[in-house]
C-alpha cells in the first residue's frame, strides 16, 4: 500500500458507526452505510435535503427537544470551528413503513467541523451512536423491575450534564464579552502623535475565548520622533487582557526612558519575568525619526514589520529578531537594526492573526500581506487598514485576534 492512493470515499462509507456529512446550513451531503442502515433512510432520501426536514421533532410530544438541541450544537460548531459533544439525547424517529407512528430512540451525538483553506467551516461531520438498546437493557429477571428506574436516572443525568454544559457556555460567552471590553479599554484610542496620524485596528477572534492578548501602542518621543509597538500575549481571555495591559504600559514607559528599541525590549523582558502569564510574549518596537529619515527597530520573536516603499516594493524588517520574552534563562542584550526611509513610504506593524493560517508556512502569509500592501498603496491609512483586514482575514472571522498599525512616513 506504500505510495498507493487512498480511496477516502470508500473509507468514509466503510467507517463503523453512523456518520453523516452536512453543509454549514445543515443540508445532507453524504452519509455512510451504517448511518443509512440505522436511520432507515436511503441516500436518495437524505442527500440534498435539510436535516430537520428529514428528522423533525415528534409533533405530538410538547416536551420533545432533540431537534432544538442538535441544531444548537451544529450552530456552535459552525460559529466556533470547534468540536461539540452532546449529552445523551432522546430524539424519536418516524417510521417510514407506518407514517404517523414514532419510535422512541436515544442517541449520543458528536459534531465536528471540517475547516477549509480560508479558515472557515466548510462541512460538518455528524457522528451519532444509537444507545436505545443500552438504555432499555435489562440485567436479567431479578433486575427487570428496576429497568424503568435505571432508564429514568440515566436520562436525567444526561439532561443535567447538558444543562451544566449550557451554563458553562453562557459563562464563557459572558467572560468573552468582559475580556473584549477590557481589551478595548486598555488599548489607546486612535489619535495624532505630534503631526503624524496612524491608523490602528483591533479585531477579536470569533471563536470561544480565543481573544485578547494583542496590543499596539504609539509614543511621542523628543524631537520629531515616535515609538510604535505591537505585541502578543500567549494566553487568551481575561487573564491575557490583564497581562497585555501590564506589558503595554511597561513598554510604553521603557520606550520613553530607553536609548532605543533594543534597550526598551530588554527592560520589558526583565519586567516580564515578574508577571505571571507573560512568558513567551512576542513584541516588536520601532523608533521612527523624521529628522534623519531612519527607522530603528528590534523584535522579540514577533512577525517582522513591513515597510512599503513609494514604488510599491515591500521590505520586511527582519534583521533584528530575537526570542520571545522570557525564552532565555539569562539576560542577553537584544539586537537592533536601522533602515532609511523616504517621504511617502509607509510602515505596517501587526500581530500573527493577520497572516498566519493553520498548516501553512508563515512565508505564504507574509507574501499575501506584501501583495495586499502593494495593491492598496494609494489608499489613505484608515482605508488601507480596513482593506488589509478585509483581504487577509478569513471570511468567517479570524481564529486569533489581530492588532494592526498603519503609519505613513
């Protein structure tokens, strides 16, 4: 079999257990043999049809909620891009041989996403195990009278688990709202720094609590100079937003008092050792001097800033990159590099959410960024920032949060 092409369609249909493929709009694309056999439906009765047209809730039972629970689970998978395991569900099925006659059935479903190249959910894998016989199983004559009690207790415990999961999801959603609000409050509002205007953007991730931890900052220095920085805390949620606020403030102060970007990052690295959760944070900071037309920069494991020249050429500032904060056990001076710029050039700093994609080399993302900068080089800073987010973030929303600074030179 080495080197032979695998028939994944054949593998799918031979999979043990009931598995169906659905579109994000919950329309059947395919189903394996076990699914067809156990559901009592043919492929022609499924493919191309809406899931809940084929399997509606039992109309004569006002307590039936299997359809509602399954729909909520599938929507969560589409919205978050994450697998969702459901508690035991009672979901009765209408007999095809006897219309109007409903069969009491119990199921254990798991729903999972298939992620496309653009980071969005393109298919839903709906795997379900029927446990009706297990629920009804009798342990022998002596235990037969206890079967209804066992059924009721098992089903009740499953419903309680479902309710706990629902409460946890609501709590996570609330924490996400608080974390994003805190992130917005900690980041500086767009403003003029001396005579220079920068366009800044922050976009939270769309999935789960995978938000917060990215920051940007702009600091006016003596003379016609400015320090600009972006950074990315490894964690997510409220804790990451709190760490982000501490590190952003520390780097802002260090930039004002240090001799240059490298020294500012050294100070930040020493401070980060005392902040729980700051390990492995990445950051890049640059000093722009309009009197000498020189950019001096230093990076702690962060994606390189992009310098867009007036002729459309893009140059990545990657000659002063060192490991992230806290990656070395001992203090080592950080590198620093300089580059000349001309009037009409533009500097873009960003976090990895703008360029990185799952399973893709970072150079591919950097190439996309360079092409987008060139394509939109004539746009005003705010329009350019919006164009980059539109071009580079996945249509369904980013899986990581993104910070972006566009600074005309």
